[in-house]
């Protein structure tokens, strides 16, 4: 359970990140336009902030994919008991990673996304306790 690995504040932060990433994907063109305007009007001072934003976005994307794959595996019953009835995704014909590439390969793909998200944090000096806990919680997620 997430609550056993993370504080309620960490769980709330994960939900905020998921919402932010979802909104950013929906509003991708607006985000890109806004970043370009900021870069052009702020000059070189904006470059480090934009680089950090891009890195954190990569971290969030990899973490989000791992979370979704884990959710798909939970629905199969392949990663422990899930929040919904096992097989619900399959019954609805939902496109899932396990359906596309199998449960074992899906688990490896999820692990590689978690590794990438941790690499981004470590390599670029963005590692914080909360962001690292999100990775750990996703890795052991059972619901």
C-alpha cells in the first residue's frame, strides 16, 4: 500500500504530479508556446529553469508510465490484489501493456521506466526525498 511507504503528503504530491503531467499533455501546445515566450522575453536567465522543467517532465513521464503499467499488471492479478475486480480491463477490451507484450515483459518495462526516472533525478541533481519515495512506492505498489 502506498500509505505504508509514503506519507499522506507524498501521496498527495503524486496525485498533483499525475494531474500536472496529464494537464501538460492535454495543453502541450500551450505549454510549448508559453515556454518559448518565456525564453524569448527572459533571455538566457530562463535556460536553466527550462532545462530543469524538461528533466522533471521526463521524470514524471517515466514515473507515470511505470505507475500505469503497474496498474495494468494489478488488474491481471500479476502484481498482487488490485483495487478493482481482476480482469476488468480485459473484459472491457482495454488496451494495456500486458495485453500487448505480456505480463513478464510489462514488468521489465515498468522497472526500466522507474530506473530512468531515478537516473534523471540522480544525474542532474534533482533528487529529493519525496521524489525518490514516489519511485519506491510505485515499485512496490499493490493497489
